[in-house]
C-alpha cells in the first residue's frame, strides 16, 4: 500500500468515522460541542454528512478542513474487514480509537512520499524507505498492531529526517519581517 489514491480520503468507502470518532468544542471552527465516539447530529443513516454542501455556512469549517488521508476507509475496510459500527455497536470504540493513529501514519507516509520525490543521496533515500517500511509493515495493520505502534517515536524520527533535508530541498527559513507601521502610527 503506497499509492497516492490510498492516502486520499474516500468517504464513499468509509462509515463516517471522522463524524463519530473525533470530539470538538464550540468555537470559530465548530457551531456546537461534540464528544468523542458520539455520532455528529448531522451524520445521516447512510453515514454521510447531511449538511456537507453547506458546512462553512453552518459553522462547521473544522469539518470542512479535516482530512483523514485515507485512514477512514482503511479502518473500515482493512482493519475491520468491512464490518459496520452501526450493525455491531460493540465495534464503535475500537474503530474510533484506530482512526487517529492510522491518520497520523498516513500523514507521515504522505510527507515521506513527497520527500522521496527530491533528488536524495543514496543514504537519504535509504532512510526514507526505512521510515516508510516502519510506518507500513509488510504484514499490514490490525487494530492490535496499530495500538502497539510506537507512533511518537516514528513521528520524532520522521520529522528529524525531514528537517535533515532542508538543504536538499532548498528550503530556507523565512526571515522574520517586522510588521508594517504607518508613519502616523
């Protein structure tokens, strides 16, 4: 598993997990409070958002901005074999718990795939492949394997590796600019 399409959300192959798993607080991004593992009021019986076309206008810009990077459909399809939390409510907690971790794995893989498109030295390319392999074991994920993944360590290693590529990518830190002040102010 390592194609661009697999790292892109496909809501048609998911069960609305982001609308169930994730909590949010009323804010500029969300019009109301929602607890984790509780379906959003706007999630319909087909596991689709009933207000998707008007999320921004309805105060749900946070939903509009969220991307699971393909983790939702993978949790539903691969980790739980297409089983549904609606038909088997006892699966809800485990499916909800798996989503954030697998989303983080997918985000790190996406960043490493982008880094792999740079002109890398042999050792830098080998390190990129090693990290990708650690994030995507050959045996795949199960809920238990995902739960035992040392994601914090992999995140630290991935970001340290990405920082080491700054010179390769020609990335420079932007110089801090002073705010413009009007002559009268």
